[in-house]
């Protein structure tokens, strides 16, 4: 994490009511020099890798009701960095209720191909060990 800060207070409509939220900005350290061998072989370059998030966090329950993220990276066979924007918003929340197993069933569309995206991301540095 490079920087985290509270930007403002804002209301978010969830479960039919407004919730007071902190809008929090998170900026992550660039880790472009740690591209995996698989990613390099595929032509990925994360030298311009940057990642940031904005979260809407409920002040009372500390639940995240909305998340906007931006990732900037250099992709294979391109001259300019690619910006990937993702946004997710919760419309209702239920806490501590049982969850049906069918919630977690996924059927990919015909012709879909599974890939392991972790092969294209930088490897994390090991945490320093404290002497015993």
C-alpha cells in the first residue's frame, strides 16, 4: 500500500435505506519489476503497472458497499498502457444468514476457455523474517 486516505463522507442507498459511508482512496505500490516468467513469455510488461481503489465503507458496520478500481498496465503488442476499470456496487446486504450452496454454482458459457491469470501478475515479495 502506497497511500490510503479518507476523501469524504457520502450516503449510499442499500437495502432500501441510506447508509453513511466514508469514501476511502487506496493507492498501491507499483510492482512492475516482478513480472513472472510466464507473463514475460506471453509478452506482458507491468513496468507501468499502477493500481488504485476507491471504497465506500459503512461508518457503522464497516461493510464495503461500493468499490471502483483502476489498473494501468502495458499489454503485449501495444505501444500505450491499458487502463482497466472495474466497479462493483452492493444493492442489498444480509449478514450472518445461511448461504445456499447453489449461490456458488457457475456454468461457463459455451466456448469459454479458463486461464490462470495469476501467471501474468507479479510475484509478491516475501515478508521479512524476525530473528528468534
